[in-house]
């Protein structure tokens, strides 16, 4: 699962020293995240998973994974995560072009990444060049 793997290539301004937090907004994957990240570490920090149904429940997190079911609320979600040093990730079509930071999509049945570099800079996230080289870079609409 790419969501956690990309965390190795991103630097946050305010990294929690005890844990690496991934928040899943509207879990549609029947606890796939639990299966993948149980007892795992990212950047030498234990992974903590949080599941929320509404963006208003969001608290401290490194990565926010936004499920496809939230497509209709995407602009509101991105506004509420703005200036909070959060890496937003989704598989929603056009996510990066709409202001999300990292979009996962599939081409020839292989996972690919689109990164909105402007959005990442606004959030003070530094993405390593090794990830940028293998990603499509997009600009906001």
C-alpha cells in the first residue's frame, strides 16, 4: 500500500516524535489499513491509525487518506486541512489537480503517483526528489 510508503519521502515541519499518524476519512477498505500497518514503523515511529467519518473529527495527523466516497465534499475537506502540515492522499480522480497533494492512480494495472507540488509547498511539506522523479507533477486548476 503506497499510502505509508510515501511517508518515507516526505518531511513535515512538526513531526511527532513518538508516532506516525495516518487518518482515514470514511474507511471504505474494510480495515485494510489495519492489516497493512499493524506493528509497522514509518521513519522509525510506530504507526497509529485513526478512522473518522467526518472531516470535523480530524485531529493531529501526518497523512490524511480521503476515500472516494468523499468526492462531493473534497473542496471543503481540503479547505479544512489547509495550513495544517498534513499530507493529503487519495485515489479520487483529479485529486491533485483540485488541490490535493498526492493522488494514487493506476495505469496498465500499475500504481502511479501524481503530486501537486504547489499544494505541498503551501503545507510546508518537503518531498524528496527521488519520489518526485517517479511521479507526475501537476498544477492546481
